[in-house]
C-alpha cells in the first residue's frame, strides 16, 4: 500500500468537471484507490463521492493505492495531481 499526500492548489471548489476528470484518471489505473479528507474515506472512482467531500483550494487530501501496479500508479497519480489540482 502506498499513500500520496496532496494539498489542493487550485483556488476553486472541486466541481463535477474536475471530479469527473479525476475519477476517470483513477479508473485507468490498475490499483485500488481510496481518497481521504479529514475523517472521511471514499472510493476514489466514485464521482458523487468525490463531489461529496467538498474539496477546495488549500485542503489536504490523501490517496492510498494498493495492487500489483501501485508504485507506477502512484507516480502517474502524483503527476496528475501536481499538474491539475
């Protein structure tokens, strides 16, 4: 299991378009991915769950990845997060 910590740099609330792009990106990975914010933990492939977290600029979030390709998937997800969020 690998954990990625990320602070959202985008100043806006994560809305449907951003959540959709994030979940599509995560679905393309071979690993199982969970998203954590505060005390909540969700399946990171669920767009409604991601929107429900009300993520906004400055929030600290983390992802856990588990699976055979978790190391490569963690690099891919980290690059996406740094570029888009």
